[in-house]
């Protein structure tokens, strides 16, 4: 092959390389939710609405869903989606529908302040009925409102004037909370039914119109960092390090976390902590209420069961360990990882319960036939019982999976 031919071939390969690489890359549209052009007779204009339904809804999960209405959806619609997508698979958040109401910035003052009554009519009489009739929602029992700045001030007006419209309000850096609006909110305090709403108001340290407004503080209570979701307890918090434009993300996160705090599994780090909580009776009550609110099974969550049994083991409380294992029928059979089954088996051996230990080793190998940790541990068990043939059998299985297990080879030689 002459020089000219080599140059031509190399140039061809250089040109071909990007084509080969691009053929290995595929792109697709990554859309979130759907956009709806909503014709409003009340506002006499077309409103752009975004609607997101959670995976649980799309996958056909039974029951109705909470709804979060997000004003200025063009900026904050994704916040509520990100929260549940991050935590749903960990059972820290329920799936909920998110409705974003897009707003032209030039019209915000008119919509949220000057003609607020008309805009609230649009939400109450057109938008909410549309969402409730087209989606499986929990309606007013689980309907949340989020608003920032002027939309936060609007939230106070809705709280006082259309009190039954939302079950909770998450208001970030609110402005335009006029005397009339705050007088209306203040009047609710004497009415237990109307004041029984979730309310979180946030502020940045620079927002003195909130942090130093004596009227506001008298109504909403003094600043508190205490995280609570009890309806009827209103609070506000100051987010250090934030400013007027950065409070929304943290406010939505904290508001949703508090509002749905009774969804999270209870995980405590000691037996005493569980005792202080109220023991099994209190746990059962918690999960019964959780199941009723969120249409979930009412049994104690697997994560709580795990921490009860784990705490008993780490604190070497064998009596409590056995109690919880017996209380939570088929706990070991319901998806325990191989290393956990190994730890539980070793704990039984520590307390001379060879029957239970052997059961867990065999259960583990049945579920995880290539688990080196279980094969080696079961080999150790048989070696301690002088059952050389069975010990060798399990050591050899472990070595067939990983021939580099020097410690296992050493154990084989010592049989």
C-alpha cells in the first residue's frame, strides 16, 4: 500500500468516526407533564396550565391523589415534581398531582392584587373543577397552594375569603399582605374549623417587611424552626443564607415535607426511642392513620420493623429481638438481603440458637445461591460442628464463584 493510499484511508476513517459515534447515541424528548391551553370565561383570556401526574397514577395505583397548585408555574412547576420524584421510591413522599398556573410577569400585579377576586374566581370556579373532573383527586381534603411574593400575599386572601378551597398553604417570601388581608386571616383564629389549615410562611433574613412586622408576627406566631404538620398550627421560618429570589425551592421542600410528614416511615435509632414514642401500640396507631389518609396498607412499615429488630440486635437485647421477629411474621422471608440474613444468623449463633441460624443460612442460600458471604458463613457453621464434608462443600461453592478467596482456601486446608 503506497503513501497516497494510506493517507486516503486514514482521512476516510477520521471522517467516518463521528458518524459511527453518533449512530451509538439516541436522543428523545424529555417532557414533564402536559401543557393545556385553558379558555377562561372569567378572565376572558387563554391561560397556560401545566399538569403532572405521578408515576403511581400512570401505573394505575388505586385511590385518589393530593394536588399541589403552583402559581407562577413557568418557574416553580418542577419544584413539586422534583420533591416527590426524589423521595417517592424511598416511601418518604406520596405521589401527588402538580398543577402549574403560568403567569405573564407583566400581569402579576393585576392578577394577584388589583383584580385578585376575579383571579380567585378563575381558580375556584374553572380550574379546580376541571382538574377534579378529569383526574382522581382528593379534592379539598388534600389540596395545597403554593405562591411566591405577590402570589404569597394572594394566598392569605384565599385563606381568609375562600377558606374551604385549600387544605394547606405554602407561602414563600410573601408580599402585598395588606391590612385587609391580614385582618381576614386574623379573624379566622377564633374559628377552630376555619383556622384548621396547614400554613407555612418563609422569609429570607433581608425581608424585614415579614420578619419585623408586628401585625404579621402576632397572627402567624413568632419564628420557629420546629417542624410540624399539625393542621391549625401556623408558623413561619427564616432561611439563613437565602434571599428574596431563592426561598421558593427550600420553602416548597420544607412545606411538603411537613405537610406529608405522617407519610414517612418511623425510623428511630434505639429501643428507648421507640419506647418513648409509645411502643408497638403507638406505631400501629400511626400506620393505621397513615393507611387511612393515603390509601395504603395499615401494617407497620418494613423499614420500622427493620429498625426495631436491628436496634434489638445491636443493643444485644435478645429477648426483644425474638419478640419482634415473632411479632412480624415472615420478616426474614420478605426480601431480606443476603448480608442481613448473615448478620441475623450470626446473632442467633451468639445466643446458641443453632436451629434458627441454620434456617436463616439455608433461606439465604435458597434466595441468593451465589452469595459468597452466606456460603462462607455456612461453611464456618458446619466446620464448627465438625461436619467436614458439608463445610468443604460450601467452601468449594464459594471458591467456584471467586477463586481468589484466600481466607476460604486457608479454612479448607484447616479442615
